[in-house]
């Protein structure tokens, strides 16, 4: 992910999705990345998604942490763009 920079103008749907579902401080227990709220409700009803791990998560698989940095937000947008491909 080093050296990548998210392009808001090129991927507006991805950026909107991240802004609408950002938890700001809720983090993945595995990798420490900020997680997003899950928008697709499945049978198990996972409330969060870690785009860094590319996995849906239960509440107990997350924890409250520090507010994400600008670099972390950029990484979150890049992961979301690559995995969800909302602007294609």
C-alpha cells in the first residue's frame, strides 16, 4: 500500500461509501485497521467489515481505538476501491 494515494475525483462512489460507513475509531482486532459498517446484512448479521483483512466481523472482533489518521483514511479508501469496485 506504500506510495498509493486515493483519487477522489476518479472514484466518487467509493469515497461516498467510505464516508457514509466510516466508524472513525472502531478497529479490527487482527490488523488494527479502522473498520466500516457492513451494509449488506447476511444471516449472521455481521455489523462491521475490515477491508484490510477483506472480512466481515462481529462486534467482539473489533475494539475502540484512536481516530484514524489521514493516511489510514487514504488506505481505507484504496482497499474499498480495490475490493468493492463501486465505480466500475
